[in-house]
C-alpha cells in the first residue's frame, strides 16, 4: 500500500475513525461517571540510626539504614502495623482489606518512606495515613536491634503529616475521556487499515492494475433501473453514462492498430456484475462508429439480452444452429444495431458453444458485420465463455465496483490463459460517485452533465415528435396525397448546436 493510497483510505473512512474515537471518549466518560470518588493523603517518615562517634561508624550506619528502609516500607502494610490502626480508628475492615488501600514507597537514594492512603473520604484518608505512620514508628522501635544501652538502633520520625486533600484523586474525567478518545482513534485507524487489507473487493483502477497486465478499458457509472418494457426499449445512449460507453468502444477500436477487432466476448467472473448491460450498450456505442454491429446472446443458460432490450427472444441462436431458421430471419433490428437472441434454451449449452457449427457461424457473422459483441455466461461458474473466447478475438471482462473480488478476477484471467484465449481488457462497472472528491469522475456527471441532459431531452422529444409527424403524414396522405414533412430531428439538432455554440444556424 502506497502512502497516497493510505491517505485516500483515511479520507474515505474518516467517519469510521471519528465514530470509533467518539465512542472511546463516551466509554471513558461513562467509566469516570460510574467510578466511585476516592481521595489520597500522604504522610512521610524519616528513617535514621543512632549517630556514630567516628566516620567509619557513620558510614556503617548509613549503609545499614539503606539496606533496611525497604523492609520497613513493606512493614507498613502488614497486620503488625494495621491492626492497631484499625482498633484506634474503629475501622470496619480487616488488615488485609486495609492494606489494599495503602501504598508505601521509598524515593530513590533517600531514607524517607512515603505512606499514601486511598479512601472514599478525604478526612478519613488523612487520618489513616497519619495513624499508619505513627504505628510504623512504634513497630520499628519494638523490632529494631538494640544498642548497649538497650535503645533501638533505628528511629522513625514523622517529617510530614498528611492533610485533608482538597480535590479527589479519582476518577480523573478529562484523562479518562482523552485516553478513551485516543484508544478509539487508534482502533479506528487499525480497523480501517485491516479492512482495506482483508477486503479484496475492487474499488479503484489501481486494484485492477495490480492483478495483471490486462488494461482497464473503461469505467462505467451506475445505470438507471428500467422497470418497464417501454423504459428498456428507450435508447440507452441518451443516458448520462453514454459517454463512458462511447469511450469504451473507442478504446476497443484502437486497442490493436495492426489487427482489427471484429468480435469480442463480454463476460464476467460471477453473475450479477452487469455483463449484459455492458454488452448491449457497447454495441450501441460501437454502432455510432460503424453501421454494421451485431450482438449475439450466447448465454444459453440465463439469456437476458431479449429481456433487457424488450424484444422477442423465442427465435435466435439455437434456432439458427439447428437449421430451422436462417441468420437473416433470426436477426432483429433494435435501435441502430442488430440482435441475435439466444432462442430456445438447450439441454446441453456447453456442447453447443463448443461445436464446429457454432465456430462456423461466428466466422460467418464476423465476415458479415463490422463488430460482433457476444454476451456470454460468467467465467467461473461454467466453462462456456472459455470456448466462446477462442472463436472470437478476445474477452472483455466486466468487474462490478465494490462487489467483484481480486481472487475472482485472477481466477478468470488464469482460466482464459489456460485455454490460450485473449483477455483484451477489463471494464469497471457500476461505479458510484458520492461526492465531488470521489475516486472516480465519469462522463455525464460533471462537465458534460448539462450537455447530456440536453441530449437526452432532445432524443426523447425527437422520438415523440417523429412519431407524431409520421401519424400526421399518414393522415394527410390518405386525405390529400403525399405532402412534404418537416424534419423534427434536424430542427432539434439545430437547437442543440445553438445552445452549445451560442450561434444561430445558417438558413
């Protein structure tokens, strides 16, 4: 992962990171809210020995004190000290329970023992700390070695009495909130990066380029959903994504300058990635560049071309291969392209697409048309597309944005390579644009949006005007003979040119 991709991931997923950070802050606040208040009071005692008369005795005394000061600190949390404290203050606890709230420490290179007591009451914490200091001094006098005069060699003197703390020591709400926020942000970063590594769905063109050397020929935006036959029969090239398909058709036309591509298979790794829509719209876009374009529905398992285009599909490819219908009778005209539907579904689709009859048919169609676009089944579930790709100039693989995984594309490319078929390119389909800073900016949604809207409007209005003019012409012809008709499409085209250039057309 490059630094730019890392930054892009953070920019896209910043809401997740912020949400986890805020969640951590809320958890920290909740912990602070439900944690009981506690106060800390500290008293200090100084450990000393009887003064020596010579330098050697002083050094020995200092060394002795240094060695035993840690032992006396531990003594502060033992029953020999705490039992008298409990009796003196009347505490309703045991020595073991009380020791958990007492901490005795000795600062480095000192003879001082600091006794810190934590309690829910500020006054009680100070009283316990002072009582422990006094009882510790008493206990040390009892157990300390004696000198010749039967006096304890080690003395403990209280040098700092504990006072009532003015503020609570816990919970520290700001610290807990900041800590929770930091932990939440860290977990958010980790979660986003882990998901980016584990999630192998295709999101960018760079993801496709990492898989292999197959070029990315197009990036297609999300298509409108057609819910009726009339909507499907409408010219899709008036939709906002039309420019993307035109660019795809142009890229395929100039993909190999030495060898003209006359037939391609449009397939995908798995079902539901938009191969049929891509095949139909690619044929429409290519039909604007060349007059003879044919789309063949060779998906003999789940054919969708006829349904997508709103035409009859009972007679088609299987009818031609069986010899019941000729190619000319089976091919249907739709918009400005020709369509050969799948026909009746056979029980053996794999044998049909692998047959010599199908190969001969593809040779004949390729010689009769400038471009033959074959819609085929997905590559991974069945092997039909592998056979189809061998009798055409190559396969165009459709990849669905945020759905297809890298392993699936690699498997598809490996399958094509295994049968020595050519993968001419990849199309990233159904790309969404959530905001203007999106990874993808496709035609029809930015600078070309007004133009595409006008083109779609002119196209639909032109069709309605042409139909009305034809009906009127038939009525006039029946009544008064043939009368010249105005060309509504030409008039509308002049309107488009006027809006584009700001110049009036010449009369």
